[in-house]
C-alpha cells in the first residue's frame, strides 16, 4: 500500500520532515523481512568426518591457531591461550572428540570484544 499523504496521519515527526524545505518522504514498497539467529556459524568450515565424529585436542589446537592467525593481528599467543582455556571443559580429564568439536565450533563465533 502507498504511504499516507495526509500529514495528520503521518505523525508529528514525519509531518515535520515532510514539511521541511528540501525533504520528501520516500515511497518505500512493502517488503517482507526474515531474521534468523544461530549459535554456531562455522559448520561449513569443517568436513563431514569432523562434524560427525569430532576430533582430538591436537587438531583443535591447529584449528584454533589458524583461526587466531586469520582473525587477529596482535597478541596472538594470548588470544590463543584465552580461547583454549575458556573453551576447554576442565571438569573432564579426558576430552570426548564430540565435546572438543562443539567447543571448537563455539570459538569461531568469538569477536575481539568478547575477549
């Protein structure tokens, strides 16, 4: 539907913009919008075997080091150590390959503001 042209139906703020010299209200068409959220965006970065069976801690360490090298410029060792520490389940003495996979997937959503 076209936008209303009667300034009484636009509201005070819009009417002021419409009445201001040199300004017009844009005629935006009606569009549907879809929003989505995901907790882990990195599933496409891993192969099918890694996703299905998980991987060991040495593979996780290589993945984390590569991620840190590609995402950050400074303090790489500190960032790597922080990620490894924060995303390791310290309650379990032996890490399950699937839990190592899940924790590694969570790290790729970490931004510099999170550290």
